[in-house]
C-alpha cells in the first residue's frame, strides 16, 4: 500500500510509560521510544525489526515511501528511524535522512541504515558514506530477530538517552545565555571553551575572542596579589572550589572588583582531576572590596566556611553530579549574613578611603543596618525557603528578643586548671558500679543514661561532684566538701523528674560535654580555672526548674513567669534567677552556698558570667552568638577563623573569653546529635516525647500550636541539625581541634537522613495523653 500499514508493537500494559534517567542533579524521564521502519518492500528483514519492536515493548510504525515517512514524522515524534538502504534504487533513504538533519526539531532522532550483507571473501566497506549522509549507525543485513532486538535496545539505551541529555544540556546553556551573572567554562588547563553574554558585557571580550585562550589574563596580578593568585591555582590543582574577591581586567576599560567562584567539574565519580572548571563572576562596589583584597588570610583555601563572604572548600571527589550539592544530602547552604557582619565589611572598606571619597550610598547602607534591632540575627528567610523548615524554626525560636551581652573579667587568683583528685569519704563509699561509670566520664561517648539508672535518677549529684572537684572548686572557692554535696543535692532536687528531656540527666549530660571541652588545649590557652568553674556551674544549673514547656507555650497561656519576664527569654531568666535564689537566699544557705567564701567583687563577676552563659542557651539568640563568634575570629585576621595550623590566637579579652564560654555551653546544650548513634537516638526520643506532651496539652486547652507536630523523628532530627546544629557545632569543634566530634556529627546525621529518605523508622513512640 502507499500509506502507513498501521502501528504495531505498542508497549505491553505493564510496561512503564517513562523510565527515569539521572543526569547529574537533574532527573530525566524518557518516554517509550517510538520506532519508524522505512522499507519499500516488506520482507524478512522488515519482519525481524517489527518483531524486535514488539518484543522490546517499543511503539512502531511502518512507511514505504518518502512522503509517508515525512508525514509520519510530522504527525508524531519518533526516536529511532530504521531505513532500508539495501537497494541501490532506493534513494529515498538518503533524502529522508537529509530532511531529518535539516530540521532542528529532529536533531536528536537516531537513524539506522540497513545495508546489504558483506560476503565473507569481500573486504568490509567504509561506513563514512553513511555518516556523511547523516546516519548514526549502520546495520548489516541480518534476519536474526535477536540481532535486530539488540540493535534497537542499544540505540534506545545509548543514542536516544544521550539525545535526551543533550536536550537538557541545551536547556542549561540557554539558561546561561539568559543569566545576568557572568559565567565561563574552561578545561583543566584553564583554556576557555564558553562564555555567556553576561561575561562579554562584564569583561568586554567577545566569545570569539576568548575561545581557545586562558582566562588567567582576566586577573589583574598587581591589584589582586600574587599570593592570592597562587592560592587560586593551588585550589584548582587540588580539585577544590574557591570563592573570593579579585580584580578583573576588562578590554579597553579599567579593571573592576568582582566576587569570583570557581567550581571544579569531574567527569567521573572518584576522579581526583577535574575535567573542567565553571567560573561565576559578580561585579562588586570597588570601595566595598578594597579592605577585603588586602586581607589575604580571608582566602585561605583549606577552610570550610559558609557562604557569607567566606571560602568553602568542596570535597575532592565531587562529581559532575554534585557540583553544588553537599556531602550530606539535606544540609543547608543558604547565607547566614547578619547585618553586623555586612556593616563590619563596609567599615573595614573605609579604612583606605579618604573622607572626600566616601560614597554616600555606602554610609546610608551602614546607617540603615544599624537601625536593626538584631544586628547578629540573619533572619529565618535567609536560612531556608522550605515552609516546613520555616515552621520548625519558628517553633523553636518563638518570641525572639534582644538582650545586652554580659561581660566581665574573672579576677580570682590564677592557678593550675585542674587539681589532683582527693579521695574523699563520699567517693570512697560509692557503689562499685557508679565508680566504674564515673571513671569513664572523660570519654565523649560516656553513657550518662547508665548513671541515671545506677544512681536512681541522681546523675547530676554524682557526676557534678566528680567533675567540680576535678576542676578545683574546693580550693578556688574555699569550701568544704559537705557544702558542695549539699548544693548539688539541692540543685538536682529542683529539676523535675516528670520531664522526659529537661531533667537533671540532661543537665548532667551538658555538664559532661562542657567538661570535655574544658580539657582541650585550646580552652586552656584562652581561659583560666575560674572560667572553667563558671562554665561548669552554668551547665549544672542551665535548666533548673524547667517546666517541660517552651517559652512560646508559657507566653501563650499567660504564665506568671512570662508576665514576670515580659515574654523575653522567660525560661532562661527563670533558670538563672532560680540558680542564685536557691544557692544564696534559701534558709539553709550557709550549708549550701558554694559562693559564700568569695570576695564580693569576685562573686559579682562569677555571677555575671554564669548568668551570661545560661541566657546564651536561649534559642532565639542562636545565630547572634554564632555570628559574633565568627566575627571575632575574622577580626583577628586568622586564616581559619581561629582554627588550623596557620591561625592567629584569639586575643584573651574579657569579651572574647565570655564569647568562648557562651559558645561552649550552647554547643554542649545541643550536642546530642554529635554523640554516638545509641545516645543520640535516646535523646531524640526524649525530646520528641516532651514536645509531643506539650502539643497534646495545647490541643486540650485549644491553645495555638507553637511546635511542629514531630510525627517523624528522623525528619525532625535532620531539620534540627540542618538549621541549628551542623554549622554551630562543626565550627566550634574545629576551634577546639576536635574533628572527631565533627565526624561523629556527620555519621549521626547520615543515620537519621537514611531513615527519612529510604526506609521507615523502626522505633515507634507512644503519643502521650495529657490529663488536665
């Protein structure tokens, strides 16, 4: 017949309509390939291909003329075209393939030329004529059905899939063409192969001028500095990403300051040598960047920093699949730029400017930021755009407020950071199992939950005595052992055993973590023994008389504490006030007051330090303390933000010592995700149960729900680590040179993330019921 003989070989009912193909971070969905058989005469060969299409589940059409073939292609998309080229008179095959190649919409169609079989005694002819016509492949006549099926399957898995990827690549290049940001792509040697129009506008060089040339000519060596250029080259040689500020040359114009980010692309997973580099350049205000260019330490390539103007080193085994994806799957990468950080950058840029040259808009920006009431808070919208994550943050940071920092220099006599442990009567009379447990207190994986069980829910009394004596409280505070025991017993009695999380075991856990931090060489370099004792006392008391409800809940119900503290850091103010009220104003204060023998001025400074640290545990101030810690290290000019072999020491000023202590108790307070998986799981269950109990009470009293539902334990842990714990803990652990804790944090994160992604969490928690 002169028309299409009909369609054959439609996919079986169970055949999926589309199959998934991964192309880097992009997920592609390839539809079932449609095959067009162009045979002027039906014979054994056409029947074999028709059978192969049916067998393989491919949709198939047959055409026997040029007109019918082109009409078929116009009506419906086909992915593979098999053309009979066995007959010399069948010239329509060449016409068909040339028409296909002349149409951009059919550029990715795969064409197969069916050629006559070659006798054994003849030399195989060249495939070049078929390639020149526009064919992709050649198939020697073979009526074997299996051979025909294999040929079509190979084209479907190979050229068809490749064509789909190329279409996505074209989409990405179209995006680059329309982008307002400057992008260029170079090979491993730095030879340019692509620049987008924004690059041409920024640098003044056309695409034709840059092709085949090194992009190194774009860096102004004199103004950028040889040291910085060497750092960039070293990062590229090591297959690491780099970002920072350089001075960029322009054709026929003055150089400009740009923020440049270089990203390595690896052609295979595990390949340590990048095949290409993608570079993004953003023009910056030259005055704003002048000071940054002078600070070469800012661009140290070995640091691991967030994106607020700091370098981030990528993993050396990054593949093309994960140029901009973190090693742990859902770790956040949004900026945490607090206004004060931007202000500091602006003010530093003025140091080299004469008053006559100060740009007016720069001063206006500084003044506008100074009007902010939260100079160190980036705002949740700068951290994540995920509505669920925003809800999670709002639940934990409800009632955000401001508070002046408390600083003061401890002036007690400086002694050795620890004293020899005295075998006191209490310790001699301890049960053997408790002694064995306490002997492990210096290990990070110390099991505080075992001590909770062995001590009948009095872990704070035993561990607190052991650690405080270790750090010299009896000598420095000039108190008797009985007073210390009485004080610990009194403090622990004010923790509520009904709380599943905020109880004395949590306080003991925070105490153990703080003591672990205090034993680091870094802490000993910056702090004195009284600083350590202030931190340990704050850790012991930081959640005293916690009601098991959040600040938001207390504010919503109009609790007397919320009224007393004006809805601002309600619990933290209550904890600090209760600490000193119980210690210094109770009827039996002479028998429990561990501060009674201190000089008034010394007590005042200790009290101020303890209050400062307890208030620092307020989650609404989380990012304020974190950004202050970063700012202090940047201010020191250290290459690693206070971390690493080349780091300069942080000046041991009272403010910096206070900041280090506040960071210590904050990290100890949320250190559960960096414990081993067994402990991290137990603590996660406890906090979820306590939060669920609050949610149940809110529902029963028809109060606003101030917390996310916490239906998914792993997911809640993933979000908490992403939003709060990861950057804070890893930064402080690097400061302490405790990289093994960062490794444990990552391991625990991967554990939680695996449940939230692949398989259901095996541990079921019982939803508590609230009885009013």
